């Protein structure tokens, strides 16, 4: 069965038969899969009153441990966003009552962010549904196929992050 990427490759082969179109099969499928996975995850969180980035911030803080407050630089690194964008995001989570932000008592130039009780409750309450949703999204693959794909993607990411 052909997918949309097969059509793109066929058109390139017809237009420029001398080109090696093999990378298109991998790269374009990763792009398309990423976008579709992103939409499926976004739909789940929207149905639960959150943006995916909000959940990412909450679970980053949750994984740090109970009562642990992270520095903004730690959160920015974990979220892979700029400090300016992070400040805006944390402001929004503070307004929702999901996190607190306070000056570090040992270094007043640093700000630390922590989950509120409500933020912890929200993060814990959504994890099982989120994982079930992710399993549905990759459900066309068997457990062995998922493990194989995970290994291949890890290898690719390590080479790209290199």
C-alpha cells in the first residue's frame, strides 16, 4: 500500500530519474509522522484543558522530585526553549496555579520554580491517559516493531545531536 510519500518519490523519479530519492522516504516520513503524532498528543491535552508544553513543564518538575524547585536554566534546558520563552510559559502556569516561582534564598539572582499541589495532582492524573494515547498513536506497530523503531530513532538522534 502506498502512502503520500510514495507519491512524492514517484514524482521526483519521473522528473529527475538520476536523483537518489531514498532519503526522502525516511526524512519525509519522519516529518509527517512527527506532525501527526504531535496533533494526536495536542488533541489529548486540549481535551484535558492543557497545552502539551504545559504538561511537559509540569512533568519536568514532577520528575525532579517532591518539593524540588528547579532553576529556570534547568527548565529551559529540559524544555529546549529560550529563557525568554520559558519566562512567558512559567508566568502562564503561575497564573493557573500550577507552579510557584520564587527567588532562590541562597542566590537572589536565581529564580526557582516548583509544582503546586494542584500542579502535581494534574500531572499525576494525566500520565496514564497520556501513555494510553501514545500507545494508540503507535498501535499499528507490534511491540517488537516499536522496540526496533525506538532503537533506530535513538541511533539517528545520537548521530544528529553528535
